[in-house]
């Protein structure tokens, strides 16, 4: 089965990881520091490496002080973690609809969703296309809230010349194998704000305070470390960070190949009236994680099954987050974000990853054309 996404691992990646096995550090050590520096160079701001994109969201919301009595506005066309990490901290999640072209949080919908208790507005760079950052940042700040960008799909992309990582108060990344580059499992929080970076660093390591000057009981003894605020263990191991730094040297090449494949699908499917190819707004230079095709004649499921039966591992991204029973049980009702629901009903992700060959792309596009009765 041709997967919808997969990692690209080189001999240099293998050597980078095995080199760490011979050092004193397996868990968080010098390779993590280097990886964070490498990430900061890509993102334009300091980065805190963690164990997954989900951990990054949990850490970012915690650093923002999210908790009971607060509202967090979230785009629903996303993996559930964008919403569940805020809900786990006790906040109320308010879903705001997406723009019908990109599937990204619509600034007008986000504005309507604000309440006096909103502390974070969370957009998602759906498929790799950056959010409409300027109006979202402005409306969040006017409401006294922070803008969080879930950039699990989009690291390496830019918006009006600014890198993903320099568009929001908090940016979260995922390095799962299907993503733009990988550390196996892994993620990061990126922020221009010193106190948010410090909060993220603290939460990822149990909230432990080792600096004597900051301790409440510094005379306890030289071994002493103490906790001022709760946190968890979300430390990325050096083994995985070494893979990340090695992968980052090829991020630009990955992006270029993803762009080529995206354009090849666009060209091959341009004349097929039953589908809609993805939109790119002016100012966006996406690092495409997904190729989200939309089926306009109601036969998305049939196309999905047709392709799977022929060995093409298509995927659907995503069921609107509030359709998950955990949100339905809390009273969230279908119909509240019609653009996200329409997008979901039409969407199918075609395979997209750097090692996909042109002939793979042509075969997949040819099967889509065949399904709709067009010449191949
Ligand atoms: C938009 C989005 N946010 C968050 C995550 C969570 O990332 P991870 O799988 O690394 O925990 C994902 C991963 O699927 C995602 O696609």
C-alpha cells in the first residue's frame, strides 16, 4: 500500500542517531540543545523540544496559563489534540469555523467566538497552509488573549516572507513520521516571548526549579530541587533530537519536493470538474504536509474505497473535532461550523511525501481521473 505520508531517512540520519548511542547522554542533553538551536534558526524564535505535537500543545497551553474558567477558541478542522489539550487543562473549548478555501480558522468567526474569558485563540495551519496571522493576532490581542498556531503541518513554510514560528505568540510543531520532517515522535513549542519559553521549559520538566536564587528552600542542601508549579515529563531524548537536527539539514529539499508533487497533482487534476484542488492564498509559501483534494459530487467515500482497493493509502483529515463523542457528550452539536463540516465531507488526502516518485503521483492522479470517467 502506498501510504499517504512517510518519513525519508538517509544514511546521515542513521549515523547521527547511532553516534548518540555511544555518548553519555541518551535522554535530554547536548543534542537537544543543538536541535533547539537548529529549530530556532528555521522558525525565527526560541524553541523548546518536547516528546510530541500533542505534548507541545499541552505545554503551550500550560505556559499560557490556560485553566478552569477560561475559554479557548479552536479551529475544528484539526486533529483532536488542538482542542483536547486545552480541555484537559480545564478550559472551555469554543469552536470557530474555518474559511472555505484554506480550511484555516476564519478571523470573522474567531472574533464572534470571543468571550470576556478567552485567553487563547488557536488556529491550525491546515495541510501546511499558514493561518491568516495578522487579523487573528490583532483580534486575539485586542481581547487580551494570545494567538497559538498549531503548525504540526507547516514547519518550513512562510507567510508574507515570515517563517512559520514567527507569526503567533505560541507555535506548536509535530515531528511524527508523516510530518514535514521527523524525530519518530517529537514536537516543539516556539515563542518570541521569554516568559512563555520559560513556562514551556518548566512544564516539560515537572516544573522543577534547580536555580538556588529562585528556590524557596535553597538551604535544604546541594541536592535540592523543588516544584513551584505542576508540570510533566515531556523531555525529548538526545537520540531523537539528533535525528531531528540531521533531518533539518534537508528541510528545504523536502519542502521543494513536496511543492513539486503538489503542483503535479494540481496539473493532472485541473480539468476534473468533480474535484477541487487545494487553494493557496497570496503571500503563502506553504511547506505542504497534505494534498487535500475535495470531491464535489458526493462520492468521497466511494473514491476513498476505490483508491484503497488499488493500493493507494489515502486518508481523510479531519472529522470536525467536536464530532468526537467526548465533545458530543459535553453538549457540542453538529452543524455549529458548517464550513468545517462541508470541508470534511468532501476531503481526501492523496499521498504526499518527499520520496514519492513522479510515476507514483501520475498513477494516483490517473486513478482519480479514471474514477470520475476522465481520460488518463
Ligand atoms: C494539526 C495537528 N495537531 C497536533 C497533532 C499532534 O501531533 P503528534 O502526533 O506529534 O502528537 C497532529 C498530529 O497528527 C496534527 O495533525
